């Protein structure tokens, strides 16, 4: 239940992956999310001055990294809802 809540509210930042013992993929999700936010905020501040690079930063952040992280988070949420999300414990557990 905790994993589901983390995935629903903070899935884009990868906190559910940290909680499940997958720190590398959690760090990748967190890094991609932070890069997305940085590109969008940087681009929005440049758009006020009509700098053409501002729109490029917003589009590459929101449509590039943002869509990748969003799709990854939605797939993770669905897999958690179905109940087949493999954790590090279930992968290493003897049968």
C-alpha cells in the first residue's frame, strides 16, 4: 500500500523505486525529473524576454524528458496495481 501511494503521488520522482530497493533506477528517474524541471523553469524565464532558446528549453524539457518520466511512472503504477512489480527481494529469493 505504501508503494502504491508513493508511486501515485511521487512516482515521477522515483521515490517508490527507492522504497522497493531499486536505488539506481530511482536515481535515474529522480535525475530525469530534476532535469525536466530545470529545463522548463529555465525556459519559462527566458520566454518572458522572447528569447528563442526559452521555447526550445520548455519543449525539450516538457515533451522530451517529461514524457519519458511520465510514461515510466504510469507503467510503474499500473504494474504495482496489478501486483507483479519485481523487487530486489523477490528477484533474489530462492524458489
